C-alpha cells in the first residue's frame, strides 16, 4: 500500500474509528448480535477496528496470526460471520468517504480504491477461511458421531442380538446396517437377530428392499432375522405398496420378537 | 390455503426434507396417522425416483380444496417434476415388479395405491411430471 494512504489512515484513526462505530451500529444489528450483551459488543467493536488498522503496520504473517487469534475466540462464542463481513464493508465505505472529502492526494482515485480493496479483501478472505474451516471440522465430527450411532448391533442374550434403527435410512446407512449385521453375527455367534424399526419414520420401497436384502444375507450366514417394531401405520403402507415381507418373521414389538427369538433357540423366560 | 411449497431434490437429504414438508402439511390439513404415513411414503417414493433416475427435480406440495355435492373437500396435492430422461413405457412402470434399478419395482404402482388420484405425464427425453392427490375423508 502506498505510504501516503497509510499515513492518511493513521492521522485520522480517531475520526475513522468514530465514524465506523456509528456505521456498524446501523448495518450489523441483527438478531444474533442483539443477544450479545452491550458491553461485550462495544468492546469487540473496539478490538475489531483496532485490529483492522493495526494490520497496516504488521508483517503479513503477524497480521494473519493476530486476526486468527481474534477470530477463533469469537467463533467460539458464536459470533456471526456476517458481522465481520458487513463491518469490513462499512470500514471500506468510511475510508473511501474520508479520502474523497480530502482532495490532497496525488494518486488517482482508482489507485487508492485498488489499494484499499486489496487490503480489506485480504482480511475478508482470512475471516471466511477461518469460519468455514471451523464449520467443516464441526460437520466432519458430527458425521463421524452419527456414523458411530447409525447401526449398532447389541448382543442381548446368548445367540440373540438386536439392531435398533432410529431415523432415516439412506444408502450409506443401509450399507452399514448390512456390514454391522453380518460382522456382528459372526462375532457374537448369534442365531437370531432382531431388526427393530420402531424409530424409522418412513418405510418406503427402498428401505424395505434394504431390509429384505439384509435378512437374506443373514440367512446365508446361518442365522435368522426377525423384523420387529412395525407400527400399525407402517404395516398399512407396506401393504399398500405391495411389498412382500413374508420371507421372514415379523413382530409388532421388540418384546414379542425376543420371545420368539427365545423359542427359536429353545429357551423361554420364566418367572420364579 | 393453496400456498405451494417446493423442495428441490438432488441429494438424499432432499428426499428427507421433501418428506418432512409433506408430513407437516398433512398434519396441518388434518390427516390422521395412517394417511400421514401414506402421504409421506408416497412423497418418499417420488422423491427417490427423481434422485435415482433424473438426478434432480422438485417436489411441490400444496393443500387444496374442492367443492362437490357433499360440500367442500380438502386434500393434499403432491407434484413431482423433473427434466430427466422420461419414461419410455408408462404402462410398464405402472405394473408391479417392474424395475430398472434392481429395486422392488413397487414404487410407482405403490404410490398410486397409497394416494387417491394419480396422473403421470412423461415425454421421453424431456422429463416427467407426476401429480397425485390424497383427499381428506
């Protein structure tokens, strides 16, 4: 950046800051910001404007590091990204206005504009990168967490395992169900597996198809599959769709499924 | 009353949100549990067909009202629209057990049985529009 502009900004730091603070009140006052206490908001505004102006004198790496520290803290408390982008746009407006009102520049307006634009864009890019980086890693962690939860096989009795399914079944999950079922049957030496669909909101042809395939595969490894947790409305839609689930036993509740699983393995529950 | 809400379908998540929108509207219109499940399942089938065969398209859901000799009847209308390859032989896809994707082949005939009215309009190479209605009884 040309030294004269840097000097110009430094000389007017005070008045630019005041103008920006007014401007930011006007543009960045949405719902998310309103929930933040006033004193923190004012303090953050101050810190932010100081940081912007300070980056002028810092070396590129130092500037990056300082922005990073500042932003990480704010991401952590859930500060909206729009505040920063709007704040920087407001800052650019304030500076360009100030430069326009002061005619003592040698550079052409386009040169000045280009310099300012470059400077502000650099900061915006870094902010957006920091934010999207955090979002992506959060998303990744949640995906992993969801995957771990998606198709557990629980050995409840000797030779009997249960797979409770909750939520939507998509292709990726269907694959996991199949893998976990077969691996679990071998690992736990299950003779009977109960697939519980109480928590599955919609059973359409694809879901049914995956369940049929899974139970067929279970049969091939020498175990038996019982489908349990069929709610009345699901039963009716399955009939309407014309899906044939007669190849394996089905039960309305997990409890009844366990009872028939016991029968299949020549045991029963007795009360003493 | 006839505010149409459309959901774009180009990922499996689109299927889920179309379904969700359908379930909410069905609940608002006053459908019972079983019909809610029927409508949601039908939407799920239609949305999945879009995702599988046409890559992308949209599902539009609206509450409708019609006057007949018994008074006004309310219902829900689901329109599935895509610009996919279209269906060459409509009679074939409407028969049970016909599938090109290795599925069960119960999708479209199933939707017809789940809903009250069913209309399919497809031009090979241009796309498909399926309109179905479920009336509140």
